[in-house]
């Protein structure tokens, strides 16, 4: 249950970042430099989200182990 919430939140964050990025490119015009900058930003955000997902999985597994030990 907790795992679903974590992934749901991370999915929502990723979607909002993608939408914000799309809006930023649309407002900035279609210059190649603006698109390259946006791509670079999205790649950085993706790397950060990947790290966050890995940490969330670790936390989830640790929580499951602790719950199993508690029972």
C-alpha cells in the first residue's frame, strides 16, 4: 500500500515536470537552443527522479523487513 503511494507521488511529480517543461519550451519559442536547454534540464530531473525512486524502493523494503520482524 505504501509502495503504491510513493510511486503515485513520484509519477505525479514526473508528469508535472514534463508539463512544466513543455510549457516552458512553448513560451520560449522553438529555437534550437531553448529546446536543448530544456532537454538538458529534463535529463537532470530524470536522473534525480531515478535516484529518488531507488531510495524509495530501499525504504519500502526496509519498512517491510521491519514490519515482518515486528510481527
